[in-house]
C-alpha cells in the first residue's frame, strides 16, 4: 500500500520497510472489511455462492517489519487471508455442500523490484498455508501502472458470471495519482464496485494557493472546480482548513458519483495532527455502514474535524459561526456522546421540516453519509427522539410502536407537531 519513493522500497534479499503504527491500523481495517464484507453478503444461509474481485492498485511488496521488529503482511496477502477466513466462517457447521466464495485477485505494482518481492512473498505465504490454494491460483500480479491496467481489470470483472461485486484498494501516497473521473467511470461500469482510497488532504491543503502550478495539480484529479480560488486566502485566514476540507470532500463525492462515502482522518500518532483521509466510496447502504462500524471499532485511531452531528459538504456562508472553533473529534466514548447528542437535535430539525412521514430506511439512507454515526448509533438517536415524544413511530401495519432499541427499515416516523425546535 501507499509507497513513498524514499520510504517504501522492496528489494529481494533485503529486509522490507518498517510499517508505521497508523499504517498498521489501516491494514487492519482493510483485512477486517474484506472478511466482514463477505460474511455480510453471505449472511443468509441459502446463498450458495459469492463472485467477488479484489484489486490492490498500489500493492507494494506485501511484507513489512512492524515497529516491534517482526514480519507482518501488507494488504495483498491480508486480502487473501481475509477471504480464506471468511470462507471458513460461512461454512462452519456445514457437513455436505460448502458455500462458495469465488474470488479473483489483482495486485498491481509499478516498481519491478517490488512486484518481484510481492510474488515471492505470496509464494511463501501459500507454502505456509495462510493462503488458500484456490485463491492463489486466481491471483494475478502485474508489474504495471494501475491507471493503465484498470480498463483490462474492469473488462475481466464484467466477463465473470455472477455479478460485478468488487473492492478496489487504492492506497496512493499523495492525492494526485487517481483522477476522480476515473473512479466515476469505474463505479458506473461496475454497479457493485467499492473503493477504499487514501487521500493526503493535509498535503493538498498545506500547499494549495491560487497559482497555476497548484491549480494544475488539483485540476489533474478533477477537483479544481470545487475550490473557491478567489476567496481562498480569506477562507484560510478566517475559518481554517476545516472549511476547505468541505470543498474537497464535496468534490470527491460529486465527481465520483458515489451515493455513500465515509471520509475520516487516520491518526498518525498521539502527538501529530491528522494528515490523510481513509475514504470509502460505495453504492450500497449496508457496505457503507459496515465500513463505518469498523472506524468505531478502532475508535482511538480515527477522527474528523467537522460537526459532531450532521455536517455539510461544500460551504454555506449562512452557517459561518458553526464552522469556527471546531475541534478534532475522535471515535471514542466522548466523541460518541457528542455525536449522539448533537445528532438528536439535528435529526429532530430534519424531521420537523418534513412535509410527510418518512420510513426509517429513508431517514437513515438520506443522512448517514453526512455524519460519523453508523446505523447502531442512528438507532440510539431515534430511540432518544422517540422517548422524548419528539417523534411518533408506527410499524407498516400502522400500529404505534413504543421506544425501542431497534427500529425496522419499514417503520414510519412522524414528527410530533406540538413540539418546536428553536
């Protein structure tokens, strides 16, 4: 993943590079997500088979030395291991017909020596038994540029019978290796595609200015039109980088066309500020929720700098006062409490503005991309609103429900008009 020209170099016969702790957390998220993705899609026992393609576009050499001095896997073998573990998990207790995970793997690495190192490391992991032989046989390692290889990979995925489900891991070192238009094309060609991408927003915001050289770099990733160039200096001076993040985040979501997006900082270490986003672009609500729940599982390693409730992508000058003084929010107990309390007020206002009742599914899908809350925490917010009498909830048979820990997607929410938010 994410190879710096100076820091991440692999040479056969030489020790692999050291893996920083924040990258180790990122690797853990990728491995956990692949396994949980498969288990979620196959959650119904009657589903006999999943056809899936897994792509690492900046694969590296596949091995690192941890800060503790031991060998650890990079993302290519982690994706293979996660698939192997998920296959075993969904077949626990089955004695006759096993359920099939028909996975293909594409690992792309531009540097020849790194690609060679990756091949040897994958071979070693297979010999040790941590990688399933069937997955090894369906693994393609290419010494090439991801941008050059993408059309062929997409064509191969479209040829496969059983759907276009695919996960693309794009751990670019900076922010300018992948145009957003390419991701839009990818997701339009493959309705089941998801993208996990790193984006060095700190680098972009540090050097951004209204000069041609700077504008050219942003133009290259299709985000130039989202930056308020004429007012850039004033915004940076008065509102800081959090306001500029809104423009960049809005551009990523709009230009990729992803219905759902998580976009949160990975924490380098306790002493350093945020530096890059881990972005997840998906076309399915459930996939978005699974990824966001993993951020909460790794609560101390992720955060964001926007509002704890509903945040706005882009910029609204009418809400200037709300943008000032916003501190970084961690995915910890304190952050969770702030999120739920603020989101209770925010969703109350959203529901008060509705002209008609809405379903739980409509409320959640319409707002989940603009909050750090996952569905589990949205359920807590809904219960709080219900218990306070702010809303009334009924089931699909039009029977009133009592406050509950779990509301069904088909439940109907109606704002109690006797209450007013100030």
